[in-house]
């Protein structure tokens, strides 16, 4: 049965608690009281302030661990009807993360090695108990460092998740604002320009003055140019063609980009299922930004867009035959356009791969799982 050894008698107990010292609660799995007393004496001679609790059966050990408050475990290897490793495996199955030191007689190097491989913190021979305090302190320090790393990683993961959520929120806000601006341009500016054009056309038909006719014609041309510019701005802000689906929007984007830049743009592939609006917008903006980068940086003459939704993933690949990018170029790109594209991909549960090498063009690959599950990641290859 589990029992506490009073720390007031150094011969049986552990070091008395000093002022300001933290008391360590150590659970000792041992079915030999004499060996337990030897362990207590070894700890009493150290600077550790310990409360040593004895458990001599597996059930008592499990009850003590479940009760909580244990800082570390010392366990014999050979016990009546079970072994210290049985206790260790039970702890692992229960998800209990405590320093676990085997304190046993000679059990052989192979057995010790097997125990260490299975995750046991350390081993101390019962005939060399002077080593026990140092080994226990090392196991405690290692466990504390491991917990600190795990907490830091958890905090980092939570921070990144909050960043992804913030990015998604900001991107959604931007898209809504773009749609609102596009509507205002269409309703106010577009309507006004159309009315001005009608009035100028009426004046052109009803004036006989040649000089006035020339000014009216010039004004009509400017109104037509402004109307075309407003329509182009509206499409860039929120392409209405997206309402017809991603493929229709990409076809329009490829055609208008090719007409404006004289770069050969080819679109291949097909989509067999409707896509969520957020995914369509992410894919469209990725293609749009990629084509802008081609125009600004790549010096390419050909661009290829490939789209598919095979195996439950939307894949959009944009490749060009431009000058590519070396490590320095990639570092510069990372600071601007690509970072935004990566964050946009992550906001819909996807990721962006970038493949680039100097003189060999560049390829951007957007991948988005269509079942809503993903492990966001970003890889770059040179």
C-alpha cells in the first residue's frame, strides 16, 4: 500500500525542507522496504527537498499517479508480479508525462538500453545510490525544459492560428470593400459618364458649328475612355465574371492580360465541381498577382495556367518562361507579393509552392483541399 516516509528522521526520510526550497513530491515504486529506506537516505544526503511516497503494488502506484501532485517517479525494475516497465508503459498509455528513473539492481546493459529507447529518463544501480540525486535532478531539469518547449510550441501554434484568422478577416474585409467600391463606380461614376456621353451625342447631332463639333467629339472620346477605365477598374476590384465560375474568370483574365501585354497566355484544364466563393476568389487573386509579377519581373514571353480538381484538391499552376529567380530575388519577392499569396492560400486552408531557378522561369502552385481540411504549409525549391 502507498505510504509517506516522514522527512523528520534523516535515517529513513529525505532532506528536511529549508526556507524557500520547493518540495519535490517523489513517488517510489518499490516492494522492498529496506531498499526504499536506502533510497530515502541517499536523497536525504543531497540538497534536494523531497517528500518521498512509497507504493509497493501497481494498483497503489496508479492510484498515487492519478491523485496528482507527483513530480517524478523512481521505480525498481523487478517487482512482485510485474516490472517497473509495466508502470512506465501504463503512464505512457495514460498520457502522464513525468520523469521516470529506474532504481534497480544490475539488470544488464541491454535491458537498460531498451528501457532508455522506450523513453525512460535514466537508470541508477542500487549499489551506486550516491548518483541518484544528480540523476534525479537531471531528469527533472530535462522534463522541465521539454515542457517549456512544448508550451512555447503550443503558444506559437496558437499565435499563428490567430494570425491566419486575422489575415482571413482582413482579406474578407478587403474583398467586401472592393465589391462595395466596384458597385459605387458602376452606379455613380459609370452612370454619370453614360449620361454625359448621351448628352454629348445629342449635342453632336444638334450643332452645326464645326469648332463646337470638334470639341464635342473630343469630349465624347474622353468620356468613352473614362467609361472604359471605370469598367476595367470595376473588373479588377471585383470581376463580375467570377459569378460565372472560376474557369470563366480565368479565361477572361488570361485573354485580357494577353491583349494588354502581348504575352502568350495559355489556359488548360477543367473543373468538375462548383467551388466555394472564397476558394474561387483566392485562386483568381493568385492568378492575377502571378500575372502581375510576370509582367513586372519575369521578362517572359509565355505563361501557362493549368487548373484541376482531381483527388479532392483544387490545383492552380502558373508557370512562365522568364528569367526565373535566384536566392536573392526570392528573398525580395518573399517580402512582398508572395507573402500575401501564401497568407491568402492559408486563409482557405491551402498552401502555395514556389519553384524557381535563375534563367529557368518560375512556377507557382496553389493547392486547396476541397473537403475543408488541410495542414497549411509553404515550401520553396530552387
